[in-house]
């Protein structure tokens, strides 16, 4: 069995998604007419993958 995780962000907000020990991937709604949805997959049931999602913060367009 696989698991698919979808993170969706609206408007001028962004949210970090951290998978295991990797650096976070930022998902932003800035510049999208509707929600920006990003899929993180495949992850297999029982593989021990841990996701940390958030916290959401304003996206002012400045890349840090």
C-alpha cells in the first residue's frame, strides 16, 4: 500500500513540508489563481517516513 500526501496553500501564504531528515520544501499559494496543491508520494506503508507540515506563514515574495 502507498500513501500520497497532498499539501494545498491559498493566497499569499507558504508552508514548509519536511520529510524525514531532508531540508523542507516550501509550498506557496502566491501567484496562483486558486489553491496550489503539491503531492508528496509514493511512501510505502510501514517505511517509517515522518512528515512535519507547517506552520503556515505569510509569503511576501522574498526568497530566504
